[in-house]
C-alpha cells in the first residue's frame, strides 16, 4: 500500500513562490505517473501537472510557464515548484500516483494566495 503525504502549503502573496513536496511511504516504481491536482473552493478537482518515470512532464495551460513538477526517485518524493503565484492558484493541492488499475492520493495541502 502506497501512502502519499503532501506538505509545504502556506499563505503567500501574489507573485510569490512555494515548493510542495509529496513524499511516498515506499519506493514508487517508475511505471507510475505522478501528478499534482488542485481543487479550488466550489470547483472540481483539476489536473495541474504530471511527470512520468522517464521525466516527461505536462502542464495545464493555467500553470504552464509558472509551475514545475519534478521527481526524485531516490527520495521517493515528487515536487511542485510554483512561481509567480496568483490568487486564482488558491486551492487544496493533492498528490496522485497511478498506473493501470492502481491509484493513490495524498490528503492535500492548502495553498492560499492573497495580499
């Protein structure tokens, strides 16, 4: 059983930066795709960024150029570096690992962008 734990959420001013780590309880095989989702108040959960075991990344248009997802397999950790934050980035951010029929979620971490 894989357990994922996000951290790093905080209150930050517009234009600021945050880095969110997601630590896995065990080594996640490289076949798993790692993702960051986010859910703003009153909205559906949306996919923000993905990274494959080979390092291929994809981003939602809303975060492209500002967010960077990375993966440290030795530390069993996935990161989301968020720069140039906007108020509309305010959401609970969730880490996700999936492959075939297997899917795991973290508990989420709150990011609030406000002056």
